[in-house]
C-alpha cells in the first residue's frame, strides 16, 4: 500500500497545452498496457449527468448519493489512446471538473538525478478545471 502523492508539472488555462505536455511526457514512458487510461468526472446535478453520459458511449455511472441511487455520481470512461483521451477530456471539461489518468506505465531511469526506473507509482494525470488529483475544487486552470 502506498500514499498518493502528486506533483504538478504545469498549470495552464489552455487545455490543448496541457494535453500536448501530457503526450510529450507519455512519449518517454514505457508501457505495460498502452490502453491504460481512464477518465472520471463528477456529476452534481441531473443536467451534468445527462450531458456527461451522452458525450461518449460506454460511460459508466456510479451513484454515491443516498442509497446509491442519488447524486452525486461518478461518470467514468476507459479510452484506447491519448487522442481519444484528449477528445473526451475537452468535451467533459466544458461541462464540469474531470480528469484523464494514465496508469500501467513505467518512467525511465534518470541516473544523473539518482533516479531509477519507476513503475510502482508511475501515473500521469491531466485534471481539467482543477488543481488537485480528485478534482474536488473548481479552478480556472488545468493541471498536469
């Protein structure tokens, strides 16, 4: 068991810029499973839930409100590649706070910094309209 610790690499109001940086970082990673990317967004009202679910087929909805049937709800989507992730993140970021999370990867060693290969905690996330990994608070910026 580990503790989640994330360090922001870049914050920007330009989501395309954030996604371009994410693609550049992913280009140096080694993949165990290239399709290891998921998107999550929180729906706090019926309109957001409907809009998030309609944007892409295959979304899953898990209700967290009273009795597991009320809002808020977590809307999730698995994607095949970074292009699909970018498309989905842009669409969802126009609705609410959301994130794309790439996992099942390995960061290369950087011997000059004393860093070995890292796979246990190797993930990359772009948080849309948020500064934190759980997208709990709205922000005018996107965080890589």
